[in-house]
C-alpha cells in the first residue's frame, strides 16, 4: 500500500471547511422540512454525506476517533424514537401516530411552531444517518 | 428599476449559459483528459456562477428575496470545482492515462510510482 | 421577453449538458467520463436555478447547494476509485 | 378508533428494535424474543375475539379518516392470519435456539424474525394498498436479511436470485399501485372498491388487476412465477425456511384474496377464471416438483407450491364454500408447513444430509420424529380428522358447485401425490435398513422436536376442533364475500 | 408530456429487463437499479404532470401538483435505496465466496440428484 | 482572529438583550457597535484587527476574479479556434508557502487561472505539479502566479 | 358421547396405551392385553342382533362440526351390525392367533398392535357411521393402518413396495369417493346417508348423478381390489399373516362391498350401476381365479382368490340391483342375500385358510408351493383346517361355501330372465362367466391343498424342521372351520339374525312400512341347474387340476410387459423420473431462465388481458405540454439508459446509471417535486458511491461472446415488457380520474398538519405510518448488511448433498 500514498493536502484542507458547510446545510434542511423542501431524510442523508466526505478525505480510523459512535445503535435509537412518537399518542387516547402542533412564543426565536411531527422526523433523521454510516463503514472496513 | 435589473440579469444568465456551452464544446473537442479538465473545471465554474449570480440578482431585485443559499452555493462551487479538477487529473495520470501526444513537457513523470499496476484492469 | 431569454438559456444549458453526455458515452477513458459527469453536475445547478425562476418558486434553491455538494463528493469518490481502487481507506498512514 | 389493532404490528416491531441493543447477551435475546412472541399471540388472540364479537376493527392512523390517511382494518380473515403468524413466530423462535447457531443469533437474527413478523402482520392488517407495499418491502427485506444470514455459499447464491425476483415484483407492484391511483385517484382499498363499483370495472382496471395478481402471485408462488421459490427456501437454515414456508407465500395469497374479493370483483368471468387456470397449473407443477426430488427439503418446498395452488383455486372459485375452504386451508397450511420444515430440518441436522438415498431405518432410533413426519404427511394430504381435510373438502365443494369438475377433482387427487411425496420421506428415511449417514450427529433431537410437536398438536386441534374455529372462519368468509361490510367499516369511521 | 414520460419509463423498463436477463451479476444489479428509476418516473407520471406549483403552500400558488405521488415516490426511493445497497453488498459477498460473478456459475444444486 | 469574531458575536448578543430587541436588526446593530469597540481597543490584541484581514481577503477575491475571467477567455479562445493550437504539458513549480491552507488556497487559485491546473503536491509540500494548456506560457505563468497570488495570500495570512 | 361412540373410538384410545404396555409389561405378550378389546366389543355388539332383527335401528349423534354438517353419527342397522360383528369377531381370533405368530422377543409388538387397533377402530367406524365425511375419515384411516401393517417389516424392500402400492391405490380411490360424497352433498345438502336415501328421487334426476356414482364406485373398487385395481392386494401379502387374514381377506377389503351395499338404495335403480357393478365384479372373479391358479406362493394364491371372491360378491350385489326395477322383489334380491351370506362364509373359510398358511409359513419358513409337500402327516390339524377351508372355497358340500355358491348361481341364472336393460340375449353370459370362474376356483383350491400337503416332503428346501403348530395358533382357525361346517348345517341361524336385517338395510326402499325380507336357506333344492353346474365344476375342475401342467402355457400368452403391475410400476417410475426430467428441464438454476419465464408470463398474461379486455385508450387532452429542454432531457436519459445497457466497463455502466439517476432528479425539478429532487440526488450519489465501493471487489465485466439467439431472446422479451409497461402507462394517464384524495392533503396540510410543505406533511403525518416502516426497512437493510459482512458461518451439510 505504501507506494500508493498520495498527498491529499488540498483535499483535506478544503474538507475541513466544506464538511462544516454541508453539516450546517443539513441541519437547515432538516429543520425547515415541514414548511420547505427538506426533512428528516434529506437532512440525514446530507449529514452522512458530510461524514462521507471526511471518510474520503481522511480514513476510517480518523473518522472513528472523531465520531466514536456505533451507528447501528444510532439507527436503532432513531427508529425507537419514531415508533415511540406514535406510541406516545396512546397516552392521550388518540390513534397511533397522531401528531399535534402548536405555535409558541419562545425567547430569542419568537413565534415558533413546535410539532410532534418534528420528533418523528428526528427519528427519521437519526435512522438515515445511522444506516448510511453503518453501511458505508462496514463495507469500507471489509478490505 | 425592475426592468433594468431584468436586463442585467438576462445578460448575466445568457453570458453564463454561453460560457457553459463553450466549455462543454471544449470538453468535447479537446484532445485528452487533462485539457478537457481545464475546460470543464474553469468554464463551467464561471458560467454557472454567472447564472447563479443572475438568479441571485433576479431574486433580489424582482422578488425582493435575499437568497443566502445562492451565495453559499457560489462560494461552494468556487471552492470545490478546482479541487475536483485537480483530483481527477491526478487520478487520471496515476491510473495510466497518457498525455496527449502534442504535450511537450512532463515533469510529473515518475513522481508517484504506483502508476498502473492494475494495467490489466484498465476500466475500459 | 424575459421568460424567452430564460428559456433560451435553459435550452443552451440543455445542449451543453447533452454535449457532456456525449463525452460520457464516448469516453474514451474513464477519467474523461468523470470530468464530463462533474461538469454535468455543475450544469445541473444552473439548470435548477433557471428552472426555479421559470417556475416562480424558491423551492428548488436548496437543490443548488445540494448539487454542488454531491457533485463534489461524487468527483472525489470517482477519482479515489480510479487512483487507489478503494474509496474509503481503513488507515491512511498504515 | 381502536388502538388495539396496531398492537400485533407494534409489539414485534418494538421488540425487534430493542433486540438490536441486546446482541451481547444471548440468553436475554432468547428470553426477550420468546416473551414478545408470546405476548403477540395473546394480543392477536384477543384481537380475533374482539373482531368476532364486535365486528371489523379499524384504526385510522394519526387520526386521519379513511380514504386520506392510512387505515388498519382487522376483519376476521386478517385477524386469524395474524394469530397464526404470531404462533408461527413463537414456535420458530423456539426452534431456532438449537438449530440456528450462536453466530447467527448474535447477528440480529431475532430482530430479523421479529421484523418479519411485524411486516407480515402489517401486510395482513393494512387497508391501504400502498401501505401494503411498504409492509411487503418490510417483510421482504427482513427475509433477505434472514435468508442470507450466515453467508454460506448456497445462501449467497440462492438469495441473490431471490432478491432479484422480489425487486422485479416490487417494481411491478409500485407501478400497479401507480396505475390504479391514476385511474381511481385513491389508495385505500375500500375506497378503491367503491370507486371502481361506481365507475365500472373498465378493461384497463381489469388489466391492472391482472398485473396485481401477477405481483402477488410472484410473492405467493403461483404458476408461472414460482421459480425462485424452491432454491431460495432451500438455502437458509431450517428455522428460517420454516418461517418463510409458513408465512411468506401466504402473504401473497392473502393479498390476492383481499384484492380479488374486495376490489376487482366485477369481471370475475375473466379474472377469476384466469386464476382458476393458474391455480390448476400451479397444483400440477407443484406436485410434479415434489415428486421429482429425493431431497427432503425440496420435497417439502414443492409442497408449498401445491398448497398455494389449492388455496388460490379456493379463492378463485369465489363461492362461500370455497372461500371458507381457502381460509381453512390457508391456516392449516401455515401450521403444517411450519411443522414439516422443522421436521425436515431436524432430519437434516441429525443425519447431516438432505438426500433420501443416504438415509434409512431412522425409525428405530428416532421413532418420535418418524411418527411426527407421518402425521404431518397425512395432515398435508387432508385426511381427516387432521387439519387439512376441512379446507380441501370445502374448496372442492365450492369447485364442484361452480362446475369446475376437472380441476376440483385434480385438487382432490393432488393430495394423493402430496401424500405420496411426503410418505416417500417416511418410507425411505425412516423405513429400510439403517444406513451410516455421512455426518452421524446423534445429539438429541428433542429440543428441535418440541416446536414441531406443538405445530402438529395445533394442526390436530384445528382439525378436531373445527367446530370451535368455524364461527370465526364463517365470519371471515362472510366478510370476504360481502365487501360492503369491509367498506362500511373502513369508510364509516 | 405524460405520454412522452410513459414512453421514457417504458424504455427504461426495457433496458432494465434486458440487463436483468444478462449473465453478468453486475449487469443484473445495475438492471435492478435502473428498474427502480423507471418505476419512480412512471409513478410520477401517474400523478399528472405540471398541474400547478410545487406543493409548498407558502408559495401561495393557485394550484399545486398532486403531492401524493411525490410522497409515495419518496418512500419508494428510500426503500429501493435500502434494497439496492443490500443487493450490492450481497453481490460482493457472493463474489467473495463463490469466486464468480457469472450467473451461469450460480446455478446451484438444482442439477444435483 | 477567531477569538475576535467570537467576542464580537457575544457583544452583539449582549446588545440585543440590553436593548430588549431580540431580532435580526438588533443583532446587526449590536454587531456593528461591537466591531467599533473592538476597533478602538485593537491594541489589546496581539494580532491585527480582523477587519483588515477581511479587506485583504476581498482584495484577493478581486485578483482572483480577474484572473478567472482572463483564464476563461484564453481557454475559450483555444476551444473555439478552428485549429486546436495547443501545446499542453506538466511543469513543476516551487512555492514558498508552507501552511496547509495557504497551499490549498494557492492551488485553488492556480487551478482557476489561465490554462493551468494543479495536479499534485510533492510530499514535502514544496513543489506543485501543474498541468498547463499551453506550456509556452509556463514561465510567464509561474511569474504571474508568484506575483499576484502568493503575495495576496501571504497578506491574508500575515 | 355415548357408549356406541366410545366403542368405535375405544380401539384408538386403547392404542395409546399399547406402547407403554409393550415397554413396561414386557413379560406378558402384548397381544393378551389387546385381545380383551375385540372380545369385549364383540360381546357388546352381539345383543344388538335382537334389535336389528326386529327391524329397528339405533342412531346416536355426537356433534363434531355441526356447522358444516359433519357429525359423528353412529347408526346401527343390520348391515352395519353384521360388519361390526365380523370385525370384532375375526378381530378377536386374529389377535389370538397373532399372539402365537409374532414372537415377543424378536418382533416389535407395540407398533403392530397399535396399527391393528387403529385399523379395528377405523373399520368399525366405516361400517357404523352415518355421516359420509366421517365415513371417509375412517375409510382413509383403514388405508393408512393397512399401509403401516403391510410395511410392518419395514426393512424388507418388498414390504415397503407393497405398502406404498396399497396406499397409493386405496387412497386415490378414497379421494375419488370423497369427490363423490361432495357431489352427493351438493345434490342433497346433507352428509347423512340416511337422508340421502330419503332424497333418492332428487338424486336420480340430478345431472351430477353419474359422476357421483362413478366416483363412489371407484372408491369401493379400489378398496375391494376389483379389476383393474386389484394389483395392490397380492403385494399386500408382505404383511404378517394375521394381518393378511384380518385386513386383506376378512374385513378391510370388504369395506368396498359395504359401501356398494350401503349406497345401493341411492344408486342401484340406474342401469349404469347394474352394468358397472355386476360386470366389474364378474370379470374380476374370473380374472382373479384364473390368475390364482398360476401362483406359486401360498399367500399369492389366497390373495388372488380373495380378489376373485370379492368380485363374486360384488357381482351379486350388482345383479340384485335389478330388484329395484323389477317387481319380483324376492326373486331378484336373492342375489343380495347370497352376497351377504357369502360375505360371511368367505370370512370364515378365507380367514382359516390364511391362518393355516401362516402356520405353514411359520413352521416351515417358506410359503413357496414348489418347496412344500407332504405336510399332511406332519401337520394333521393344519391339514384338516386347510381341507375344510379349501373345499368350502371351492363350493363343495358339506361346507358353507357350497350353499352360497349355489345361491350365486341361482342369482346369475335369474339374470337371464331380466327383460329390463335389454339383457335377454346377453344375459346368458352371466352364469357362464360365473361358472368358468368357479372352475378355476376349484382348480386353485385343489392346488393349494394338495401341493402343500400331498406329494413328497422336501426338508432340504425348508428353512425349519416342520412340525405341528402350538395349540394357541390352531385354536382360531379351528373355530373358523368349525363355523364353516356348522353354517352348512344350520345356515338359518344367520339368515334370521344377520342376513335378513342386512337385506332390510340394503333395500329399505323396496319395503313398505314394517315389511321385511324373508330369508331362508336350504341345503337341498332338488336337482337344479345350480347343482348340475356344481357337479360340472367338480368334473371339469378335477380334469383341469390334473392336467394343469399341460395347459399352463396359456399364461405365457399374456405378455409380461402388459400386466397391470407393470403398468403401475411404469407409471410410478414415469411419475418420479418424468417429473424429475420435467422439473430439471425448467428448474435450471439459472437466474436468467427464471426471469425469462416470469417476464414471458408477464407479457402473455398482461398482454393477453390487454388484448382481450381492450383496456387501451389514448388521449392527449388535459396533458401537459412538452418543452424543448424536456425533449433534450429525455434524449439525455435515453442515451444514458442505452449506454448503461451497452457499457463495456463496469465504471461506464455505473456512470451511465448515475446520469440516469441525476436526469431523473432533473425531471423531478421540472415536474415541481423539490423534495423528490433533493432525495433522489443524494440517494443517487450515495448509491453510486456504494456501487464503486462494492464493484472494486468484483471482477470487471467480461465480454463473453453471447450467441445471437441469446441476445435476440433478451431483446424480444425486454421489448415486450417495455411496450406493455408503456401502453399501460399511456392508458392509465389517458383515463385519469379527475378527483383524487390528493386535494384533501393540499387543502388541509397547513391547518391540520401544521406544515406548508405538503409532501413532508404527508410523509410525517398523513402517511407517517408508511414512513415509519420505510425507515424500518432501511434499518433492517443496514442490519442485514452489517451481519452479512461480519457473520460468516461455516458451510453446513446441506450444500454437500
């Protein structure tokens, strides 16, 4: 392998900047999903693409030391969150997966819409991040 | 006001589109990967950024929307497009694509010695 | 008038994309294709921008940045694949 | 509104998710998954009873009323199948403890099983066509995971084919749903039925119906579409084969039944006649297949196809008797196929081979296994008082009544060859001189036999206690034959 | 437009079928991926095209395109992504174990006995 | 520099709450006021006031845009000329820049300028291998690069 | 649940105890325990004779599946009781016999008695239930227990063969019968035989009458080993001799006769019934007796003899059907009377003969007639038993066989008087055939007797030193032959107690009110035609026996390739080999072949449906306009698609695929689907990355030279698929409905869903359920991929077969 080393200086330096832009963008997409294009899926996918970018520019080991998470558990937790959002409606005697939303006056942010659907979407987001990273990591490790 | 803005926007957009067209023409016409990468990484960057700028102005002046997303996009393209060109060219060279025969100089030859070990697996 | 210009521009972009596609098909080497693909990605950005004006919506503006991100990642992935065969390395310093 | 309806889906789903976090502790996983399955059985049992006393139970998910949101609708047919599914899930789980191997168990095996159960139950319960597609995908991907779990050569080879087929069928499913949506503008099955009755079943809708028949037939394994089945079901460990054999094809059959008793009911002369012919061909080819092999597993697998043909015939004939028969036979087949796969798996585990030619005289050493095989064989052939009888007889009755003499007789006589194909296992493997098997494995078979024994017991109870079951089946058949009831329950929420 | 799209989807279906029928595992997998593209395109066409603005209410358009097929396609896209990645990995594992990507050599044991 | 920006943002927030106007306008006002105060106390900090750096960045941008424009014109010329009259090649270029991001910046800029494209960096980070569309102009290009970009970049990073 | 039901079920219940008895009470032969049951049952049934004699019946219902009309209804009338007594009586004797026949050291007694008891219960069930479905259940149980008993010595190849054969044939008959029952049910809406008999007018007029009759007769014929289904019976002789005596001569094979008798009141008035039943019976009788002569195995002779005798009884039942047409009830029903009488007689003499043969087999170790001889001196008691048995079988006085044979001739002679059915001219064939059959019967009887007991004793040919059997083994046959003799002298014990009630139940419709058949059997009728016929039999038979060697060659005239056995074997191998060949033909294991079938099926089915139903329509109004750039995009997509197909390198293929995906995203943009475009873009990119990741490990595409046909097939099939999908798409979008549920979503997304992005609101709220499972799918995919890569199990035995 040694003779195949290259100097990825440019790529790595740029990645430091670009991956943050991407991450920010993904958060934006996730949060704005309910009213504009975006949502948990795309947000999650873009988050993982920023991690993929890191993987491309660096390597698995580096990235794992940056993000010491088992991504399968992330996916599992996300799924659990999504399902529990549904189960939560049992408590209120509403049908499974009933969402509610309201507009609240919050400090700093002003009038904000808070919806349980967002929690569900967060579950989606986590699952998507978890599974894409699981897939890419496991395949990447298998050399 | 809006009309003048529209004219400016139209000029930006048309110019950008033409640059893009020329770049693609170049990609079609130029002899080898490296020269094509020149056309692609420069031509389309400029062309597309001009169009984006046009759209930005359009949104700004005509609909009154200050779209930071487009500015971010322009910045992003500026950063990434040359990196892409750089990486592709290096990869092309290191995977064994020869320079066009018109080339006169090759200082890079032999710097990375893993050039084409997988000759049999050239992806054609 | 303005719409017409936009449509013309869109047409030009489409032609340009089509020329890239020809390059993608023709090759002759894989890096050629990747170059063309990268350029297509960038072209798509422009097309999206134009379309979003034409359709009088800002719904597609997210796509602009997204396309940029993706074509970047895609290009890197392709070139790494071409150069090293593997895209994600286990440990670069090994 | 009745949140209870979701529980048969939710319980396996939640337990599957929780099981993801338990891979470190094998014992915990086993206990947890068994407990979850047991709870599932209780829940489904209550569901069956509720539906029996109170009629069709529906749940508008998210509180969105019928044609707009997704509705779960548990009529008796679906509830019975859900109950059977839960039972199969529990028993397969029990069987897995000894047969699947620790390595697989730790690789999310139990999660996969629970996911599969959730998918199957969901497919049974949903009242929305696209949602059904989603559940199909859920159970399919769980089945992909299970079928290839372990990654032996044969598994990889066969599951590739399996996946490709299912991708094709899923693709056709989605475009079928798309076409239907274009023509009718709705996705809810009850609403579809209403819309189609209003606008009349045009030629195009009939064609789309045939397309859906094809799609479900591919999952269910009917005649020109079952080719993937033998190889794929053969590949994984017996526990998984049992799960597949008992459940997966039945989901396809369920879907055919649902769709062709609810939606496409205005051109039976064409669609249902087509189904009758396909059913006959399925039976013929299934029987031919089961006679062709001397491989224990293969014989059992081809018997699935025969059974599918029989049930399809019952559905296609579309009379009260035949539908009742189809329901009886469907449940019977789920139970008995589970038992047969487990027994065949035990046989293979004991002898280390699947080939009949290499077995012999096993009855001396394993009499219980032998007799269980025998009983399941005669149950399969529909000999009373075992469970297969009522279903087959009802189906034949319906067929005769509709004037389908030849095919009804074919169905009846097919049970002879079915019996023979399974008794061949008995004759060759259990009778005859004892043979040295290539991998003599004399570990006790008891642990493997209990689940199969429970299956057989259930099958026997199902046959002897038909009277207890029959009100439920009657109700199920009645709902299937009178789609208005289903429609009313779903749309008048 | 709808007809053009239907034809296009048909062509994609045809290409996908052709690929599925080939002997190389790689082509088969590419065929499955292509198939899902065709499906999504067809599904979109079924919802009707260009009947209004993008279904985002804040744009206050007079009419919107049918959002339901879009939601359905989104679900289908994500699912087919899962399946595609699964089959890809499976192909890779199959090649690891079986040392062949030729479907001919993946006949299996049907010819035994 | 980062510290200064952070401080500025903090000051902006402070202003926002002080003035009891939690909105973008309040924030921007706060930010500008904070910047002014920072400017006045700039000698507290060891490094120069960050606004100057901003100005040099803008300067760099302008140089760059100019070069980009020129680059495209030349590329277009060669593309559109009826006979492809080019003499491509790769040449090595020694740079004096050392920091990661300086080199990166330089490479990006070079890549976007007339007929040049950075292909690789040597492992000791001193030599850039550059592919040129027209090798004739190589020497001139090297000179141009050194004159315009390296200086501007050094200015920014100082 | 009454005592009656318990009586029928008691053997099954008892069977459950047997394995434990066999295991824990090893010192006592299990048979002794078993013996109790049939004896008790016999004693239980015996007093019921009085009831049936007075024309009364006993009916008792145990509900099983009342909702389907399937109930365990026990109905005891003369016919049923007769059989029940036979079953329990012979059953007791056989059990007794088996105690001595099967050694408790060498044999596995547990299973044997379990099977035997199972059979006994099943057989009782067959004859005593009223509900045809329950009858069918017991019917198949007899087949199964017979299968198990024949295969009792499962290590022998021939046992297994015989077992499978008997099972296949009898079960197939049973299934046909089930079909017949179902047809009857459809006609009468009842499963009760009694009720069917009441609705006989309805049945007669129904179009399903003939199929039902034929199906039920098929069941009866297979069970009673009639031509051409008799072939299983000789092979069934592999069973232990007590079994042969019990099942294959006295009881099980008579189940068919029972069914024919039972259903006579329903079917018998039709001409077809008469023809089929009597001719099949008669032919079987001649055929069986003819073939019995050439057998060399004692049990084979008996087997063929049973076939022949059963044929005889059945022919009598068939002939008696004429009574339903012809006024002279008593005149024609003599055939039925003879049938019942002979049924009993056959049980006595055939049972004893089987037991005798069993003794010979047991004591000498062989049943081959060529190895035996001169046993008369060594085994005098056995000889006596055999003598009485064979003479009775041959129809010689002073044994009961003579009486029934006489009556047989009588009934056959009366056929010639029928003017119904146009049998005046051909009627004479009936007695002729009967006579010929009887001649052969005489010959093989003599052969059986004399070849075994006369001639030279050949100890060197025998495995054992021959000697007389133990007393226990002799008691049962002695009882039977004693019966055979006493029935000759006092036949009317039977005629009042059993035959009369049985007759009453066969032809209930012939009788008015409390009228009864009157049966009287006398030994001497004067010198009648029948007597002369018997005399003729003795004369010709003796000549035939003595000159056996001279005309033996006649059997060679039957080509061995054309025998029914051959046919059966051929059929079976053809079935297995043929189906293997067929299956191998299409189950090639090639993915491509399977896909070809499936796509071909798709094209044929959908295309066919399209063509037949004419669902295609074409309409452009209301559709969107086409823009220039859309055409260009379409072209891009098409060219990328084509490039995917014809790509020569894997990377090119992936790139082209990527282009298709990105263009699709662009279409999403054009068609106003921002969310889709976003998702499609990201997913396409990640998919491409995955493709690259995985393809690195796969070999590059090989350009195999594929044949033109290969490509052409692929092309045609894929063209078909493409065209059909396109047509469907065009048709669907041309017939689009105006109102769809989508308007609801647009309308209420903001106020009810709280979001402006309708697609997103649908995804997370309106159809959040879909999404929930869609992410579940993703999770499973990830789990699957993870475990696929991390888990590698060693190969199991399965692949190595």
